[in-house]
């Protein structure tokens, strides 16, 4: 396979990128000078070296240590609340709203309907460990308002309830319309969804 086709295939692996967009990325890079391409190459390697995964919430964070991220290390946050999101971009959207002050857990994705092995899709074992260790009184399932998000919420409710039936399990309430993705929601919408969260 020639270099253009190989690079196109790499770009196609990016979330939400189709073959035509991937090819456009390649041709865009071909119009850039050598220093631009060198800078991109350097930054990709630099990001990989300087960004770590938090062992507590599993989000990516910039730092010189592979220990807990600044949010998980912040003892001023509410320890009785754990908010579960599917991806880092959803965490960023909620944190940007400056409304939620508890802790987070990055699930790593969602569970497709009829999936027979959900534990291979998301961090189920790690979530169980986190809940058992931190003992929150409320777990907020902040997942996209679509079929996969709802299916994941139902599955997680059964898992969490089995750990401790006294844990209050809530989902985002009014504010997010059906089909909404947290990543693209504005701060006010997220605030309203958190304020009006509902038990499930």
C-alpha cells in the first residue's frame, strides 16, 4: 500500500472520520511545509510522553506523574458523589459548566444494544472497584441521551445496585433532548440536566 493510502487508513480510524474526510486530511498535510509536519510529529510524541491516565478516574491528564489527576487529588470535592461519563470529552464538557463538584469516572465507551460481552466494552471491573473503595451515596450516570447511552445506564444500574442497594442512582434530567451528546452541549444545558437529574 502506498503512503497516501496508508495515512488515509490511519485517519479513518479517528472517531467520526469517513474515507473522504481522511483523504482530505492527507492532501492538506501534503500542502504544508516540512517544519509544520515536523512540529506535528513532535507534538504527537510529546503528548504520548507527557499525558497520563489517572488510576482513579481513568481520564487523560497532563502531568509529570502517573499518580492521581488533580481532580481526584482534590479533597475539597464532594466525596459522596461519583459521576460516570463515557469519554474524556464528556468529562471536559461537564467540568466546564463549573456546576458539578464531586468526583468522576471515565467508563471508556458505551454498550451497544444486544452486546453479549459488555465487560469488554467498558471499564466494569474498575467501576466496581472504585465504588467499593470510595463508597459514594450517589452515582450519577451522565451518558449520551441515545439508545446506547440508555442501554448502558440500565446495565450499570444493575451492576451498582448489586454492589450496594442503598446507593442512589440518577441520570441527567430535563435539559438534554433525546439524541443529544454531552460533548456538544453548552454549559447551561448541562447545568440544567444536572440540577434536574432523576433517580432510575
